[in-house]
């Protein structure tokens, strides 16, 4: 069973940095799929809730230097 969560990241300043966040999230245990939309600042993550949770993703985004907000 998977779940999907979304965040807004308001401080993306270029597509390359959005890709960095996407790669970091994709390498997180339990993540099945990640879609980062640079133009809208939206991040959508499909994941296994028995392995990861929204706090894990917030921390991963913050470690990349960005501030996530619930979408």
C-alpha cells in the first residue's frame, strides 16, 4: 500500500536545484515516485508509509537548503 503527499517549496530559484531535491527524495528509503514541478514549486511523493513519512521528506528537503510547506 502506498500513500501520496505534497509539499510546496517556495524558494526554488532554478530547475537544476529542483532536480537536486528530486534526486535526494528519490533516494530516500520507502519512496516509490517523486515529481518536482519547478514552475509551481510543487513536490509530490508516493511512498510506503511503513518505511517513511512526511517528516522524513521535510527533513530531506530542508537538508537541500529549502523550506517545505504542506500543499
